[in-house]
C-alpha cells in the first residue's frame, strides 16, 4: 500500500506525498532520498509494521500506515490514514483532486473499505491538531489485533467499498437516498453523502444496514454481525 500511496500522490495529489516518514519523531526517512522502495522497506521493518507519514504541504497534515500481525488464520491487514484540512475541499477543484486520489489509492491497493470523514472540533496551530471539545473524535472501525471490524456506526462524508463488501452494500447503493451521489471506480463504488465536506451531524440519519456496522461493546467496539469473507477466518 505504501508504493500505491506514493505513486498516486505523485500523479494526483502531490501534497499527500510522504516527504518525511519514520517510526518516531523527528521523522528519519526522506522520500527524496530513498523513494517508494525505501518507504515500503521502512514500513515493513517497523514494529507491527507501523509508520508515521509526514505530508508535503497543506492541506495534507500527514498520517500513518499500520498493520498488526496476522492472527486466527487471517492474512495481515493494513490501515492507511491521512489527515487534511477539511475546509479546503469546499472548493470544487480541490474536491475533484481529492476524489481522484482517494479512489485511485483504494482501487490500486485492493482495499475493502475506505472513508473520508469530517471531524469537527479541531484547530490547527500550524504544527499540530488540537481538540476544542470532547467526544468528537474520528470513528475508528479498525482494530490492531482484529483488523477491520465493519463500517462506521455513524455516516461519513464519503464511503468507498470494494472486494467482498460490494455485494453487501449493492442494494443500498443501487437505490441511494436522493442526496447521495454514487459512482463506480475501477474496483469499487463510492458513495458521497454531501457535495461539500460535512460531519456526521449534517448528513442525516440514513446509513448502511446495521448488520455491517461496528457494534458498541462495554470493553470496546465489537465486529459487525455481517462482514466480507476476506475478514473471516
């Protein structure tokens, strides 16, 4: 996935190219010196294949790529996350660029599920992100030890599905709500719930079936009742 990220960032969204990367701050790796092969080697050499990614400039703030060890007969799963300044994408040209990059990475990396989520209550100091109030954090449907647990419980601005998720969401995407925009990509389908970036509170109550959503639990999130075969031992 790191090679796909680098390739598609250079082609479609240069600000998302991980110019610096490493396992701790200050980031040790420099993409300009080692390229995509060095980026991938650094990821695979890290503990649990964790790597912090620094972006190449605004609106991308960097992110990370993570992968826990294979367990219970399942293949190693990966999770790529990037943070952006959301207001940038109120501009249609920036939004088109992000959409092209988002779907290209998901397609070429053979992802199962990808989301673009607007997280309110954050301020950017020019160097760091800060929460202004509690309980507005990003929904995390991915668990290090158990992989992808399901689709988020609350709606997100964008949701892309590929592989074994496609038959589970086909009926919903074939007859989407009036405000949704559903398009096909090379290897999946993308649902856009609003034209411009919007947090869950502004997206209404219509979402994907409960059977494929992450379930709440006393000790943390529980896997959805219905998941693709790729996620089952």
